C-alpha cells in the first residue's frame, strides 16, 4: 500500500504567557491511500491541533516548531502560502465538530459550497459552480436540494448542516479528508447516518480519511488503523484489531475498559484515575505516569516508541528493554 | 482582597495600564495637595480663581503666574491645580451615584421581571431617547448654574447603562442553580438580591464605571465650556478652555501669542481623560471573564 | 422579525409620550413666569405688560391648573409643533429649528462618509495586523482621539487650520459668498450651499462652502474614528476567531476574501448600530463642534439657547432631538434585519 500522508516528529507548541504548551510533541504516524485512520484521545490531548497542523492552520499563539508533514511525497511545511492555499479544500479537506459555528451565518449553504469550487477553479462560472453545489447537496442526502441551497445555516437541523459540510468538503474530490469529531454534536441516530454517508462517499471518491474522535466505538466501527493520543503524544499505533484485542499501553487499556461492551460481562465500568492535566503541567518523562497504576522508576524518563508486533507500536517502558 | 492584589499586579504588568495608573495617581496627588501646591487666596472659597488684575488680555507666564493668566487675569496654574479637585469630585460623584441608581433600578427590574420590568425598561428607554450632552445641558440650564446642578444633571441622565447591564445579568443569573436553590429553601427576595446575585454581577458595573470616569468629566467640562456649567471664575478646566477660546487665533502675524491660555488647560484635561481611559480599558481587559480565558484546543 | 418591528411600532407612541412628559417634568423646575415664555406666540404679546398682566397670562395659559391638565394642554400644542417663541432667534421655535436644519444636514452629509468609512477601514486594518506595529500605531492614534475632548481638539484644529495656516475659516460662508447667496438671483433649491452653488453655476460659492466644512469634518472624523475603530477592531477580532473563518481557510479561500467576504460582513453587523447612532448624532447637529467652528446649525443653536436661557428654544430642540433619536433607532433596527439573515427570518 502507498502512503498518502506521513507525519514525522511533528511538534506544535503554544507560546502562552504562562509558559510553552506542547500541544503536539514529537508525533509521527502515516495514512495509506484509501484508508481510514482513527485518532483517538480525550479532549485536550492534541488531536485537533494535529489536524490543524496538517492544514497549516494552527491558531496563534500556536506554532509548528519542528517535524515534517509529507503529503503525496512533498513536505507541506515547506510550501508557500499560495501553494498551501491551493492544497486546502482541493487535495485536503476538513470537516469540523460544530456545523453550527463552522458555516458562515450570513451566506447561504449553496453559496458556501459553490465558493469552494470557484476559489480553486476560477474558470468555472458561478452558475455552473452553483449547479454542482446543488448536485452535491443532493448527493449527501439532503432533500429538495435546489431550495435548500438557498437556505442559511441556522435554518437547517444539525444533521443537515453536517451533511452540507461534508458536501462542501468533498466538492473538489480531495485525496484526504480530515474529520474532526464530525458526529460528536449530533444525536445518536443521526450519527449513524452520517458515518454511513462518509464511508459510502469515501469509497466513491477514493479518498483517505483522518478520523478524529474521543469515541472508541466509532473508531472500532469505521477505521482501519488507530492512533491513541495522550498529552500531545501518540502513545500507541496499530491496526484496529490488534489495538482492540491486544491493547498494550496502560492508557489504551484504560480507555477500552472504560467503554461498555456487549461481548464481555462486567459489574462496573473501569475509569482512569485523575483527569487530563493542563498542557502546561504534564509531568517529566512519561506524561501518563501520574495516572498510571503500572508506573515504576523508569517512567521518570521519556519512553521510546517501540514496535511490539508488526505495525503495532507503543510508547511505554513496560515494552522496551 | 486577593482579587484586588491580583488586579493590581496585572495592571502593573502592562505598560499602557501602568501609564494610566501613574497619570491618575499623579492627578489624585495634585487634587489632595491642592492647598499646599496652590494656596488659596480666599480660604473660604478655595475654588474661586484669584485674579491678577483687571485687564482683559491674557498675560504670559511669569514668576507670579507660572502658567500665565487667562482672559480676565485668572491664574492658569491655580485653575489647573484646583480644577483637578473639581474633576475628581465631578467624576466620582456622578459615576458612583449613577451606578448606584442604575444598580438598584436594574436589580428591581431584573429580579421581579414581568410588568414591573416592562415599565422600568420603558422608562429607561425614555431617558435614553435624549443625547447625553443635550439632556445634561437642558437640565443644567433649567436648574441654574453651578457644579452641583451639573452633577445632578449628569446623574439624572447617566444611570441607564448600569440599569440595563444589571438587569441583563439578573435575568441570566435568575436561571442559574444557586438562585433557584436559595429560593427553594425559602430565602427572602431581598437577601437573594444582595447576598447571592449582586456579588456575581458586579464586575461589569465596575468595568463600566471605570470606563465612564473620563467621559463624565469631559461632559461636565463641556458644559462649563459652553457656559452653562460652573459659575464664572470657578476652578474648572472646561471653563478655562472657554476663556482661551477668544484668544486662540492669536494676534495678527503672531498666531502663537496666547498659546498658554489653551495649551495648559487643554493638555491637562486630555491627559486626565487619557489616564482614566487607559485605566478603564485595562480594568475591562482584566475583569472581563470573556477575555480572561485563553483558548487552546 | 415582523412581530418584533410591530412591537416596536406599538411601543413607539408610549416612548414619545414619555419623552414629552419628561421634558414637561423638567419644565416644572422653572417658575410659572419663566414657563410662560414657552407658550407665548410672539413678542408682541409680551410688550407693554405690567406685573398684573403677567398674572393674567399665567391664568390665560392655565399655568396654575393641575399638573396633568397643564401637561395635556401643552402636549396638544407640541403635537401641532407649536413650541413657543424664541427670543434668541427672534422667530417661533419651530421656524428657528427648521431654518438651521439645512446647515446641519449639509455638514452631516459631508461628514458621514469620512467618519464612518474611515473608522471602519482603520478598525479592519488594525484587527488584521493584530499586535503588529501598524496595529499598535492605530491603537495609540485611537486612544488619543478617544481621550481628547471635542472642545480641546476642535479648538486645536481651528487654531491650526485658521490661526496658523489661515486656510479654513470658521462659519458657513465667507462674507462675499454670503452676499451672493442672499441675493435674489441665487436660487435656494436645497438649502445645502455646496449643492445650490453648483446648481446655480456658482462654483466659487460651492467651493467656499466646502472650505468651511473642512474644520468640523476633520474634528468629527478624528474624534469619532476612535470610537468606531475600536468597535470594528474588537468585533473583527472576535469574528476572526470564529470557526467559520478557520473553515473558510480550510476550504482554500484566499486570505483577502477570508477577511473581506467571510469576516467583514459578520463583523460589521454590530458596527452598524454604532454607525447609525453617529448618523443620527450628525443629523441632530453636533453641539460643541458647531459652536467652536461657529457653524450655524442646530447644535450651535442649542448651545446659544442654553447660554441665553432661552427656555422655549432649548426645550423645543430637546424634543426634536428625542424624536429624531427614537425614530432613527427604529430605522436602524429595521436595517439591521436587512443585513443579518438570522434576524430577518426569525
């Protein structure tokens, strides 16, 4: 399989008044063509910042301070503004968690979708772009597309808006779709529909997806490979089966155990002790050690990333000699 | 108390708010030590400007009159020093009383809601229908000259902003759990307002109050400038500028001849307002909970 | 939305009634004889009166009747725009206000563009270059403008433009131009001298009128920029942090369009209210600026009335201002709905 995207030693830091927040610290992973890669972790672990780093849209005071982002063989961090702008929305698209705040309230849905075409293909006339937008709106399962195209975001339900956003993201047939918690704000029934829509369109458009969520059950359902993030680091990567069947990192273990399952009978759900510390107050060495019940003396030093079985990496002293 | 220290620390960290604090403190010292800096000629009426003669034409700075004298030989230095007292008096009195009235009115309106709220808000609308300066001008004209009249006029048309602010906070605070809880265990309305809601809604009032110090003093001075505020010969910066007005164009071929009549009082009032504006801005930045949060995804 | 506007329209008479009552209430601080001046139709009525006759007039206008009766009597007159006689202007108050209105309107028309557009433009530049030297410079510029009282800065402008440069005099027209304008050949179509000058083919008069507008416009622009700039800047900064801006960038929209299409339209919605208030302020006449530049508009008239204790005139102007503000705010709210689809369709 060919790698579409490879993130190498990415470091994105936030330079705050109180100190430097290492939101993404030495993160490496890759996504194959046609693959859905799930990135999972609690809120504040750096998964959204990772996504924004790939788009080169990290908000200030954040800055990418190191690493490489190889996309189709080229390092995105070396692209000029204009080159990067051309990639955004055409080769790499992004959809966000809250379709309410992500769609511009003063422009119609159709306008916002058609705009995504015109900014990349100036030769396309506005009328034609509009027609394509209407076609795409229909494609994502919104009834009455012609009328809906003229409506404003707040006139639509949450599910509709998310569909509209997917239409906007896929309109230029991108190679990679980054989906940042695309179903979190939706009702469970709508969630399932949106997921199904995304899988279907991914097949049709032959795109890869970087799927970011805190919800392990979604990851289990749709992704091929999984990265588990904690405290700005990827602590475990592997294909979905080995991660779910043989979790190695105590954090992954905890996450899986705190999720209700039908195939195991348990009296009460496990919960990881403590809560995610703020970006500025992670301990030295392994960032999880204060919440880890297996921590020992070696954890005061930073653990290396080791391959335990083929394609299954973990960053924990328990597994490195 | 800790909160106050924390605010002070933040104020000193930022150069522009620091400058504001220094300016305001400087004027405060001038106002407090006015009797020492410029001993009054008539101790019973310290705000009356001493006259250095009867000539109409201003005279330039001299050892007797360090900033010169303005139209009618009023001493400019004396006017500026005692004018600082006037400015603080007007600023504090109008801001405190209009905030007080606004808080009470807004609290009643927001707490009781319903038709009481409807009536009070319409009355507020009526007061807001007048432009501030014009309303103050009319009321001062009707009440007669004098600083006390000016202050009454400024307070009469200055409370509405606070009332709306407090009402808004009340309406949202009412829905919150701690009020519902207090109500459920039968705490009286009065107690709920003063012990539970007000302390939680007072920050916006402090912000608004500190931001409006400058504009209140300017409006009062403007009234004096127009000749409807402080009585003739009273130590008031606005009035001193109105004395300069006839001389500002200078003499033929000598445009700058009477510069001192305008530069000293004009610079003083601008500096005073600048100090308060910088301070008010900084206090807003520090206390505003919306700006306090630092967003990191 | 229609319901909201309907509600506003229903409340409107209540507010206007309240406004008149408040003015009437303030009048009660005057003694009956002073109040009398608000009722008298012409100075002839006052001539050759002894103390007794004053009493008679007080009786005639019912100034010792119960307050509410007096109020409704007075209100009837106000509703007929009968606001009494102005000693200062030597004409009925209504005519005094109406005759000054073209001057104020002319200043407003020429000032509104530099004031509003300039402020918005500076605010956007400042927000886009946040914390860079340009932003710092604009903010210092703004905080100084915000702190300078209009009567200080206005005098400074007059001093520089007229005293030092001798270029832009106070007043509305030079004497020679005034003579042309008052001559019977010169037709007053609009009462705006710049426009009338052009219509009469007297470009020198139009230019002269324009020259006299420079000082007040500079003064108003700088002082009000500070205000509108701050609001535009903070609104723009807030909008630039919104997710839909990130989304627009993620779509590949060029930065220029992100700012001028996606951010600006949203950011200017709150600015609209302030801009609207400024237009209303200009239309009502700007008391201090007009006074300093000796510009014969409604603002200067109000100042003169207050100085000379011409009660009927100052009360009449106050009512005029309040009505203008109340009606104008309604118009602003309707405009708001036109711009913001969220309000329009709710």
